[in-house]
C-alpha cells in the first residue's frame, strides 16, 4: 500500500521542495512516478520497486516523526563527569553481556533526583521500509539525528535500499560524551569522503538478530539441526558474564535469545558459530549481500562473549528483517550485481524465525502493550502480543521474573497489527526493530521499522512516574513508543506528518 496523503497538500509540498532546491538530494525525483491515495501519475509497473520519489515521500514523513519526539528533552541520570557516570564507565564492556536476571537490576529511577538535562542532542538512527503485500520493498527511508545534525538528516537511498553517503563510525560512550558526539573510529573503510558523518549507536541485544540468522544458515547447510543438543562449555573464559556450562537443545537457546533476550543463551549461540568457524564467513556474507554494517566483530571463541565491537545500523538491520520476512522476487541487488532473494534462508528457517520473533516477550519500546493502560509509558504501536506470556487469570504479562502488572486484554482486543521484533537496551543503548503487518479488519499496512539510539536506561523522561510496586520498571524513554505510533500513523493516513516537509539542511 502506498503512503496515504491528501492530494493537495502533497502536490503543494512537491512544489515547495523543488522550488527551494532541497540540499539533501532526496527531492530530485519527486515529479517522477508519485503514487497518491486514489490515483497516480506516471506509468504503472508490474512489480513495485523503491524509487527516488517513493523514498523521498517516506523520508520526509519519517523526518517529521523523528523531530516530533524531541529526543533532546530527556534527562541524564549520569551526566558526564558525575560520580554516577564514573560507576558506569568502570563497569566496562562486559556490561553488554549481563542479563537482568543474572546481574543486579539497574532501575532508571535510581539517581533520578540528581538527573540533569542531556548535554547534547542524542544519536538516533531510524529506518522504515514499506512493503507490498507480497513482501517486496516499495519505499525506504533512513533519518539520522545527532549533535552534528540536530535538525535531522535524511540519508539518500537508492533503489537497492543502500547508500554510500554516510561515514559510519563505531560507538564509544566516552567519545560521545566528551567529543561532541563525533566518532573517531570508522566502521566501514573507504568512506572518509562521505558527506554525512555519524557514530552508530551500540546495538545491544538487537545484535541477536544477526546471531539467529547465522544459526539458521548453519541449519540450512545441514551442519546442525534445531533439535540437536548443544553442550555449551565456557571453560577458559575470562569471566562468568556468559553464565555457566549448560546443555540445551539449540532451539531452546535460540528461543531464549530472541523472546526473553537471555544473554547467556546468546553467548552459547555465538560460541556455536565459532565452533563451526562460521563467524568470519557470516560477516563476509553480510558484506557480500549489501549489509556491511552487520558485523559480529571481536566476539570470543572460548565462550561467545566480548560483544563490545559488534556493529549494526538501523538501515541494515531493517534490510535483514525484510529478508527474514520474505518477499517475491528480488528484494534488492548486492554490490556485485547479484539479486538478493528471500531464499538466502529456507522457507522453513524463515518461518521458524518469524514465529520466534512473533513470540517476543519484551514488548516495551516501539510497542508498549506489556504496560497496557498504565498511562506511562505512552501507547506505541497497536500490537497484539503473544498469548504465551499472558496470565489467563489476571491478563498480566509475565516474562520470567519480569511481571508487568497490567491487564493487557483490552489492548489485545483493540490491537491492529502484529510486530515480529527484537529489542535491546543497556545504559547507553535503546533499540527496537521489527516487522509490522496489519491484522484482519485493520487498516492495511506492511512495513519494517528500526530505531537505534544511545538513549538507554541512563536517560529518563522528566515526567517519568515511580513504577507501581511489584511491576517491572520502564527501561526506556516513552519517546520510543510515541515514535512507533507516529510511524504507524504514516501508514494509516491519520498522521499530520503526511504533509510533505522540507528536510533540514545542516
């Protein structure tokens, strides 16, 4: 389904954009084949493909959705130079590997009284890819926000959902705090002359999407089976951040890694990849198919830990989800000219992955159904969550030791979409990425959305109330949920963001 908008406001926006000569270069093709609600101009094509005009329309709406949230209004509970900040830095890279049920829980309310306004614009990387009903990409947009681009920056994308216009930098907490948000280490070589310079937020648990894909590639190759037992042995590891030796079925490790984000199970699956010398080939495979920012760099062979150098960005994360979702024909073209198709994973593996992602238990970022009716955080994507986690007696979501304390049945009844997704957070990382499909009877929409940001649980909203006794604490700013709702509104025609806006010129 094309983006829906009022015809007059759309045409008025096109004229304004062309007249002002939009500096980001996304408007050059706006007069080409613009699809409007109720009609189109230009020649119809048999297979919808991303075009400069369709990408531009979505990008302008996405820019509005990002700017609308005012991510710069959050409070920092560990301002640079504070005692709280020194404690976080001292935790080191292993903090990325500690599951909430293994490490002492760090609640965002701790130290909130000393919180200060964030000292600079946060880094936000947002991508949306619109899909046809058959799963084919028909529009894509990527918007960046940072101290360098405080008004937001649209990334020009081509018909293959790719760009060479960004110098991607690897994330560093102290560099972001102390160097004006300007990264210093290149994540992709050869981009020194790219016009956009952006430090990509640490992916946190969204990296588990890459791990799962790699595991299923081994399944498809006949190297392993999901119902095989795997004896995870971390003997010789430098610490116990990845848990202890344990034997489980690969399918159990896989499920725990995605649905409850269990880091110990993720270590096991990364070690499984190392056992089969599959990590370096997986990294090369991602580069070969046009996903160069997806890299499991630096992980340890001995226990699957050491995640500090892993990189992802929102664009390549979203493209990976397009592949997992599956679609007819060519999804995009790889750098060597090879068509990238859903068959990179077998139908059985994609079906398994989609089932597991659909049973996500941590619906608390772009969607907040786990907190249904609580008032804070705000309602996000109108998602129907898996019944797997809902107590039939109380309607409350219980995920392991996490009890959310709200009756979610009213939100289940009012839900409009499914959301097969993966979340992630640490102190300086807040992430969510997934596939959205409308439920029967709801406004038809199909898209992938991903947001990567450094706004982890170190940052809180000024209006954040205390968590009700006995309920799992809100780990993220509610701006993520508001952004998720704003994106969904783009596809239902109910959003004021559908009026084309002139993108920022930084």
